[in-house]
C-alpha cells in the first residue's frame, strides 16, 4: 500500500513533455525581453566607472606635474604664441606621470586614435579624426585609452579621451569620446569635465543632441543613463523622465 501511494505521488507531480516545452518557451521569451536591458545597464555602468577612473588618473597626473614644474599657467611664459610648443610641453609634462603604451606626440596618423571621423551622439560627423591633428599631443595609455592634449597657452588645457582606444568602439561623443578641461588660473576648479557650469536642462539637451557634455553628467550623477534619452526633455526608453532630483532612468 505504501509503495502504491509513493508511486501515485510521484506520478501526480511529474511534468508532461508538452508542459516542459511550454515552460522552456516562457523562460526563453522572458530572457529575450530582459537580457538586452540587463546587458545595456551593465555596459553603461562599466562606461561610467571607466570614465571616473580616467578622470581621477588625469587629475592625479596634473597635480604631480604641477608639484614638479610649478603652476600650469607658468609652463608657457616663454613660448610666445606658438601653440604647437605649448601643446607639446603640456602633453610631455602631464604624461610623464602616466603609464603609456604608445606616444604619437604631435605626429599625424600614427594610430593613437582611430582614423575615422568623430561622431556626435546622434550619429552625425562632429569633427575629423583626432589622429590627423598635427598640433595636439597624443598618447595611448597602458590600459588602452587614447588621449590628446591641447592648451590655449594661458590658463586652460583641454584633454579628450577615447576610452575604447584606437581600434575599438564607435568613436562617438558620449559613448567612448569624453572631454575634460584643466583651469590653471582657477585653482578652485582645477581639472574638471567639460560643461561643469552647464545646468541640468542644458546637460540633458546636449546629451540628446550632441554628447559633448557626457563626462560632466557621469561625474556629477554617477551614471550614463543619458544614453537612454529619447528627447531633449530627458524622457527615457522605459517611459520615465529624469530630473535633477532623480537623474536616472530607473
């Protein structure tokens, strides 16, 4: 009697082949709907983390360079109006305190950046290839990040980075191209992302239309959710709209 009861219980909880196939099909549908969003979210978190790390590394290098060579604004006092010399000096002094795998200096088309045009976040051409620039000082760091350095030779230095390096990525502002600036005459600002003075609405608009201000968004709000914007008001793909109180699509 006991054996018959056990057999009856086992039989009652077994799944038929049709039921098993239905369950597998449901799991497949759910996975197809959720995995792309999970992958996108993971990719955006990795992008934000990498930009933050690069920001810190460059800031540290600037600080160490000033400790050795004096205030940034004093680096160019004898250079007159020769911006090429100024860019070279800025690049040499800052990158002295960075780990570099390739140094193109101011040479053209040496492979420190991709040779294709730079795109804005909407997919239109923003500028010609950074690799073709004969004035900017260009390097690739040991972790594969491309960087170029330029200065107005008085109080400001500009640094553009491609976090995917010269052989990968989309070469697009806000996706793998990010912009920073060093204010030598404004020690309270020091090294910051470009657009640090742009308000929330201005950032949202820029990050839908162009992407130039992406580094500022990442450093200020610790995310790359702007990649999900569907309009200049900050509406996200999931239907939510970002605000300054909640600058996330979640």
